[in-house]
């Protein structure tokens, strides 16, 4: 009922100007099933004009009204959760049984952002004699968000929630691989009470729509989630245009350190879930596992059993019994297959290592051992259900090897020694660290983002709205 093939501009389903369309393929079958309009830079210009018209009045709206609209959108997402899950399942191949989590966390995020809107404050200073000084936190105006394909619903609300909560209008570019649920959510936003033009969605490709947003002179802020290579291009485009503020959440090659005193069954189970979540298509997946040499044999047995149990039913994402679904598309499928072949020359295959002989874009969960830290499979983000397990002897060695990467998004440490665990957590060069837990363990009230080339800035957390505001100091002489 909610699905649409058009762009969502100024509160309406709008055909793209060029008339071009993109073809969507069901990852479970490899067969085409739907077409959606392909936006271009001309559509971006139309969306910017409507955003410029929409945001001033919205910015002047009370915090209670903004928060109420966010909560209403959360309620609508819950009410339409089944349809959203079915569309997401068919678009990017996540098992339907696992998408209930997505709907819950998406609605919870909007409720959290609503609470930030209602409790936002400014500072007041009387420290200068004869003056009353204060700050104003004001919106940028027209902003943009570029979504990845692996968690389109969550990334949609993670960007629009604080953006509109702060008083901005936002133009979302959805991924060409998963464009449908952002369009549905945009339609629901109108029903939730957001005015036309405030939240708009353009489906299209990065080199056209993404570049047009990043280079636009009247877009003042852009948040991007995706690959390192594209993130660097967006940073360059910001400099080439109007120096728009950029938030980047990029790739990861997340390490996990398992000490000999860890709760091994728990560590194995959690690390298995981390690398299998979303068929391994997660920037925070624990893809490098360092295990103290004294326990390696026991851990590998537990790890293999945990992965086999959690991926016990590899099949169509539409089947409620499926626990492990396909990769998002043929491109990703072929990319991972190439990594598997490279990995066989760099390490040993503990299990897996191939693609099942069946229709759809499936990859067997795979674990490599004995691959050097310099190996391709140890350094590059595979974005699939593939992990590398190696041994270490000392704490210092484990930390050094974990930090030997260009990325720094998520890291984990497993140990019953809380002194050691917190010491290692402080030493790991990562924006997020799990102690006796691993990804996807996060909290909406904690900042999300990375060190080094894993990104710039933070999303979520108590300062989520601040990233979408500009601070002005006002000096009043009495």
C-alpha cells in the first residue's frame, strides 16, 4: 500500500525529470522485481528550492510540536512495521525474521531524538560586568543526508531525526540498492505532521545525485554514511563548494581481543552474531579476532559451533525460518567471492570459503586462520560474513596489532579482569569499544562514530542535535 516508484519532493510522489528508472533485484532470487525513478541534479535543484521554502517556519515552531511529530512518525513506523519489513527484505535481502529488530530500534531512535528536542538548552553568562551574554543554537537551513544500503531505515531516522529536530529541512539520497523504505518513511513523515518540503527523498546514484548534493552551494550541512573512498570525495566536494559542514561515518575493520580468562562461550556466541549480522554487511562487524594462544583450540571449536548454530538455515530472506540471508546484490556477491579466493592464498580456511550452488546472492559464513596482519583479508573491509582469527601472546601485542589499521570504528575486549579490560579499552584506537560485548551493542544515548579513517564527527548521543546546529554568541550591554 505504501510502496512507491517516484521521488518524494515537497510532500508529493513526484516523477523524476529525466524519466529514467533503476531496476531492483531480489537478492534471494537474483530476479528483477521493481523499478524506481532515478533522480539527477535537476531534481536536486527542485528539492533544494522546496527545502528553502519549508525550513524557516518549521525552525520557528515550538520544541513540543517538533517532538510530537517525531513521536508520531515513530508510532506510524510501528503501525506499518510489517510492510516496511517486507519491502526491506525484498530490497536488500535481510531475513524477515530479523527485521523486527530494525523496526523497534528505528522507532526508539525517534523517541530519543524527540526527548533531545524538548530538553535542548543554551548557555547564559553574567561573568562580564555590565553584560548579559548568551548563546543561540540555530539550524543550518537546508541540509542533506546520504544513506547506505545495509540499514536504510535506521540510517534514515538517524539523519532526519536530529536534522529536523534542530529546525532544518533535509534532502535524503537513498542508496540505489535499497531505495524503497526511505521513500515510504518520507510519505509517513507527512502524515506525522512534518510540512511539505521539510523531508524529501531522492533515489539515485552517487556520481549524479550524491555529487549534486555535496557540491550544492546552498546546502550547508551534509551527513554521509558509506565507504571510505566516497567519504573522501565528499570531503573534497565540500571544499570545492561552500565548505559545508560534513559528518562522515565510514568503514571499519573491527578487532576483538579474547583473553584466556574470558567467558569463552559468551565471547564466541557474541562474535559469531557480530560477523553474521546482516550477512556481515555492517561497518561495525567484528571481522578481526585476536585470541590468546593458550585458548585458541577451545575458542575455535566454540566459535565454529556458534556460527553454525546462528546460520543454521541459509535461505530466502522471505522465509520466517531463515537465519542467514543473501548479500545485497550481484556486485557485492562477486566482490566477496574474490576476497574468498584471495584469502585462500593468505591463510587457512577453518570452514566455509565458498558460495552455495543456488539461486540468489548467498555466501557461506567463512573463518580464516593464520593470515598475517598485512594480508588483504586482514586489512580491507570485506563487508560480508568473513572473519580472520589469529593468536597473540601478550596484552601489549594484542593492542598493537588491533590498532594497526587505517580504521577505528568499533573494537571489543573479552576478559573477566576488569582492570585489564578497561585498560585495554582505553588503549584501543576506536570510537566505540565493547567490554565483554561486541557489535552491534550500542546505545542511543551514546555517541556513534569512529577514529582515524572511520569518520569525522558523531551521531546519536546527547549531542546529536548539536551536530545539526550552528552556535551564535550574543553580547548584551546593560
